[in-house]
């Protein structure tokens, strides 16, 4: 993805958070100041990583969804490091 440098100056450095989160999930990525390259493996995402959300609900919700589609979601569901993020996306 080119031209994504703006994601570095949102509520968190979302580009860095996505790159680190994907790496934690077993996905190989290359990130630069204004680029993110995701190297596919021809199969499902392994999953099971702990993703640092930086209290950004968009990052947290994205990786929780990824965890449901991971290779072994029943045994290695993605885990978010914070729970407060859900208040911004889900009011109960």
C-alpha cells in the first residue's frame, strides 16, 4: 500500500500498529514512512499474537476480526492488550 503515511499521525501510529500486529500474527510485512507491503503466504493467517492497540479502537477491532478468521481461531484467538477501546465502538 502506497501513500499511507497519514496513518502515522492519527490517534496512534496506525501504520506501525498494523505492521506490528500483522507480524505478531505471523504475517511478514515491510513498512516504511509512507508504505506497507504485506507478503502473503498463500494460506490463512496463523494468528495467536498479542497486538498492542495503543488504546486505538480501530486497531483493536481490526485485529479481533482477524483473529476470528485465523488459522486456529478456537485455540489461538487474537488477544488485544487493552479492553477500554471497545467503549468507542460498542456502547453496552
